[in-house]
């Protein structure tokens, strides 16, 4: 069973579009990028990722996404099945 996470991204001023484009084109061996949305509010970009396990999801975030130029901070929300 795979794990899904929502990565809430804060970008440097004026870098939202570039960050969104970089994440959209990210080719990761750790996780799959399911969706990338630029949004309004306290976050600038929301990324939906899916990986085979939590460790791979974490590696994608820390080794790939957080290294994208223009990203200031990320917050990760994991999807859970409550049913």
C-alpha cells in the first residue's frame, strides 16, 4: 500500500511560478508527483506526492523538493485512512 502526502510550500517572494514549474517537472526515483497547485493564502504551492513507503516520501521531500531554488519552507501533511 502506498502513502500519500501533501507538501505545503512557502516560496521566496516572486518565485512561486518558478517553484511550481520545477516541482511539476521533478523526476524522482523516490516518489510520484500527482499534482502541483499554486494557491493563495499562507502557502504558495501545494504538492501531492505518493510513495511506496514513508521513508521514500521523506527522501523525496528532503533530498529533492526542499533543494529547489526559491523554496523557503515546507510543511508535510500525510493522508490517512480513517474508514
